[in-house]
C-alpha cells in the first residue's frame, strides 16, 4: 500500500507539472458533466471566449457559449455514451459577443465527464488540456493509479504534438524537457537539447534576458507573451512570443520554469510589409492627387462641357499610365507602352496614321505620368486642329536615349491643314510645359506650315 501511495504521489506531481504546461497552452479546453455543467476552464478558454474560470465553472457550457451544433445535442450525447468520442465543427459566442468557429474534439471519460478540446479555426492553432482531480478516497488507490497513468500518457501526447515549442528548465537554466514543437522551432533534437543550458537558443546580446527571467521565476512571477529574438541551431534568428511560468513540486516549492514559445517571425514580417505598403500607398496617393489637382487648375475651356472633357481626358491619361505601373509593381512604365496606349484611338482603323519608333526606355513614375499627359495633349490638339483632323494626316513619334541619360522625344505632324503660329499660348501647351518643367526638362514647339513639331528633352 505504501508503494502504491508513493507511486500515486509521483504521478500526481508529474500530472501537476504537465497541467502547468497545459494551462499556458493557446488552445481552449473545458470539461463538463453530461448534464452540461462546466467543471474545468483553462487559460486558453479564457483567452478565446473572454469568460474567467469563476464566470464559467458551474455554468452550463452550451448555454454559456450559445453553442451551435451540427447535430442535435441529444444525438451528440448519445454518441458520446456509445462511442465515447465525438469531433466536429462548433460555433461559439464569446463574452464580447463575437462568434468563433472551433474544431472540437470530445472524449467521454470514465466518470461521465466530457473532455472538450477546441481549436480556433478562425485564427490560429493552439493546444490546451485539463487535469482530472484525483479521488482522495484511499479505497480507490488502484483505480486512481490506472487513471492517472492514462491521463499522463494523454497529456504528454498533447504536449509532444503541440505546434508550439514547450520547454521546461530548472532554476539553473538547464533544459529538462523538449517537445517536438521545440525541435521544429529551434532545430535541436530532444537528445541534443535536454541537459544543455537554455542559452543554446539565446543570442549573445540577449543573455541578460534569461537572467532577468530566472530572477522573476524565483519570485513566483509569470511572464505573458514576451516578444523577443531567439537563435536556431544553425545560427538563424527568429522572433518568438514567450510565455513563462514557475514550476512547483508537490510541496509548493518553485523548482523550475515551463516555457511556451511561438515563432512569430512571419507574422512580424507581414506586419512590417503591410506598414511599408501603407506608407508607399499614402505617398503615391498624395503625389497623384497633387499632380491631378495642378492639372485641373491648369484646365480651362470656353464652355463647361469643354472644360469637363479636358479634365476627363487628362485624368484618363493618368489612369492609363497607372495601369502600366501595376504591371511593374510601381517601378515605372515603358515609354513605348505609354505611347501605344495614348495613340491607340487614332491608329485603330489605319495603322499608317501613327508611327512610333524608339529604344526601350523604362520611365520612373513621375516621368511616365508627365509623358503620358504630354502625348494626350499633343494627340488631342492634333485631332482638333492638326494632322489627325485630316483624313491623310500622319503623326511621327520617335525618341532617343543618350548615354548621359537624356531622353529626347520628337513629335512631328504632317499632312494636316496648314499651320499658323498661335498668337497666344494654348492651355494644352501650358500643361505640357508645366509637367515637363517639374522634371527640369525642356519643351520646344515649332509651328511649321506643314505641321507642328514638338521636341522634349529631359533626364530619364
């Protein structure tokens, strides 16, 4: 009998240590009688559902969580009685009113207690567990022994199969347990890690953290979701979220610490990428709105309809070139693509009316926008008054890209009505000079009798 008591006590201590680990798990877990009343509610359940243990224990679980079952509850309870196991998808309502979907696993234990482990499939995978209370009646020592052994195997299996790294260490910082999640996260096998100092996974410049953690553990403090950097076996660094809790023996003395580490490297990288994209989008939006605003201010017409058409045409030119930016992920746009896009309406029926020639030149966004609006203004003017207003009129667009980075673009009209030099500068010319001038470029208009020649020079 004394041997049995000693063995039961040892198993109890082991179960309590495992329970400490499970209480730190991210997965919610609860236990309820077949009549529905809650007996156990872990920290994972509190994190997911928002109810504290005091609020949950003793309540009817399915009423508390407003559970939506895929089958009738009476049928589910019957399956548990007959098959002792059920799994499926449930919908629960949390304390703050929002609904979560969980992948639920239920196991009927020998004392008519249902163990329910839920995985929040709306967010992240986590694990949790429960520990059954030991019957104090000495007459049931043999039953307690068998049950505790089964529970130990079950709890150990959950800890071992957790996606998170679950590690135990003593107060000297020596690793005493190391699950498969730790192997995947840090690269060391259990054989390589157990017995080694925990500093094998801590970068040199973070060693002070371990001393501070052990100091707090000795004081009985728990550390929740501490974000830091750790080092894998081959030297690569990862960002982890740590939860650390003291481990006590049967007498209540702190003998070590249990850790759960979650690799959040990709999550942090995604957050940084989102922040960078947001800043870039804000910058580009401001630049685009500023350019459009300046263009609208320059737009004039003798009639409201004419003003509307002028503004719409210029904004459409911006829209066209922005569609090209998307293809290059905002690196810029190819000059030949801009030219083909802006002049396509005038060459659809007769390709000989528009000739485009020049080397490949990838323009940065600011230069691409300026050239797009410039070609739009030149084409619009040619369609109203120049070569494109005559049946046999033609446009010749060509460019050179010099070794020093200068881009020389030449627009030549021919075959249109006789041209006279304007007595005053038109709004289209003013828009072109403003756009090119912002890039410190130069614009030259030559109003020849046979057709307009416009030469633009800028750095690209």
